[in-house]
C-alpha cells in the first residue's frame, strides 16, 4: 500500500501553494532525496492546484505506513516551513482511493478536466527516470490510470467542457465584447496560457508573444500567428495590449503595480485585463486595485469554473462508483499479494526437491528414457506440482483477502514456514507480476522442471537430502 501527503486548492489558497511550487527540472533530485529511511519509493504530482508526494515503504507490504507518512510530511515541511496546517495525509486504502479520485479528476477544481491524467502520467515517467518508482508504484499508478480511463469512457463527466481557459475567454468577452478589436499578449509559455491565447487569437484578436527564450517565443508566435518579443519589450506591451495572459515559471512577480501604474497615461484610460495563470503568481495582487484594471488569478478563475459545473454532479456520482469499484479491486489484489513471498518460497522448496529427485532418476534407473519420454515426465511433474500446491495457494489468498481471517492467515503462514523450512525473505511479490503502464501484467518466467537449480546442484549424487532452505527462491 501507499501514502499520499500534500496540499491542494481544497486545503491551501494560492499564496500558500506557490510556496511549494516545484519546477519540473528540480523533481528528480527532490525525489531521490525523499527515498531514504523508511521511504523506498516516491512520486510527486505537482500542478497549479496541488502538490502531492506519493510514497511507499522500503519493506513493501510489511512497511510501517505511519512511519512512512511521518517521513514524507517531514520532507515537505522542510521544503516549505510553516505549511503543516495545510497538509493532508492519506494512508493505505484511503491513499489508494484518493489517488484514483485525483487521476479521474474527481478532486480537481474543474470537475472532469482531462489535464490531470496527463500530469499523473508525466509524474510517473519522471519517477521512473529518477529511479524512485519500484514494485508498489509500478502496480498502483497503472491501476489509477486504468480507473481514470474507465471514468472517461463510461461517464459523460468530461463533456461540455468548462475549463479555466474557456472561462478566461468568456470574461474577456464580457469586458471587451469583441476580441477582434483588441490586442492580447501572452507572457510565458505555460499550457493553459497558450490555450487562452489561442482561443482569443481564433476570435480575431491581435497576438503578441513575450518571453525570455526567443527560440520558443518565435515558435509560438509562428504557430499562433502572432508577433514575437523578448522580455525587454514587456513595457511597450503593457501599453499596447488590452489582455495580458501570464504563465511563466518565474519565482517572483514579473509585473508589479508600480510598472502598470506608470503606463496608465500612455494607455489613455483604456481598460486592461490581466489573466494570471502562474503558480507562483506573475502579477502583483496590488495591480488589481488600480482603476480600469481587472486581475484574475488561477483561484479566481477556478472558482468561476466551479460555479458552472453543478450539472456534472450526476456524472460525478457515477464516476465515484467506478473509482470505488476499482479501489476495492486493487485492495483485494494487494492484500492477496501479501502472501506471495510464502507461496513463492513453498513452490520453490517443493520444486527444488522434485528437480533433485528427477535429475537423480534420469541419471540412474530412468536413463534409458528417450528425449520425448523425458519431456513427458517433466510435463507430468509440473502438472502435479501445480495441482498439489493449488489448494494451499488458493487458501492463503482467500485468507489474505478476508479482513476477519488475519489471525488464521498468520497461523497458516507460520505453520507452512515451519513445516517446510521456508525462508520467504525476498519480496517476491515485487517481481512476480508487475503491471505495466498500460495496465497489463508480465509474469516472471520460472525455470522448467528438471533444469538444475542452485539447490539441486548442491546435493551430491545419490543424496536424499532436501534442498538447502537458505537458497530457496534465489
């Protein structure tokens, strides 16, 4: 199971969230610093509306999740002291359900928006590249993605899209009526800012693209049919433009009130509309106090969006039911996987004994067998192994998925471990079947019965001694 620690628009206003804003290029180093002590795996979901640390323990299903949660909270608190009261913590099954809801955009300010699923996939890719995603995250993230895809395909929660960009354009039309008679400036190259600028350009507005990276600025300007300028042209742009959309990754204000006030005379009383989509914010909040100046930040726009989404609540209820079903399915699967080390150790123990006996017989009384007869013998022994172990395997998994049978499960595992001298020390469940990003599973192939294992090779010819317990499952 996992732990989720973070904050979002539900627990922290923008002036708090911007303190924890994380640039993409800083994520790999931060992830690697998180994976220490009780934390064995980590992934960070960082958007304008949330920053969440998704972690798993070093001991897989046997991890102390409360200890993992404490370590994760401490890491976030170190990054931005004083935000502890805004943090939430989800542990175990609660964390899985929260993650699935986030992926399905049920926890988003814009209910049903599609961007969060892409952001989760991106976060997963970053964690894999940084080497901080392993067996637990390789299982839970693909399941979260699959659950979100079910929500989008089986409900209409994403239809009739109301989004921050569309609301920003609607507000622009309320202020200026006809965008084709006005100039829009895009400062920065964030995804939502580009969407707003593109929509206004399609409505006929003149477009200016301003930024520090002139190569990127020029590409955007060409793609959207606008004029490219570097940041030195920002002052002139404040005079020419009527709508300024900002979406930079700057850690501080790009536009301050003093600068805007200075351009008022040159603007000759024309209204100016700022759409600040950046976190941290690009525009000094004091700008909104100036006459004939309108300022909306991401929270302002998101609140407008939220008021327009009441009609989606019925679809949201259907989506919640899908998420609950997927969460419970994952929980049952994960609980069953807790007994995988014991099952694998038992299988390898009996397999090693059978392999040793088959090898001894094929080298003695049965050495006259033809290759096809030997193959038939091996197939028969493999089938017998599966049939002998099936009741024990099914019984253990049944006990593992029944919360009321935990005591019986512990007794069964203890008895098998003692009677068969098992040593299930490796986390076999971590590699036995790990879902890929597409949600499929890739079983690890087992050696064919009759192929000599380390345990079988350790027995001298003619020996009836069982395989060395310490080598089982290597």
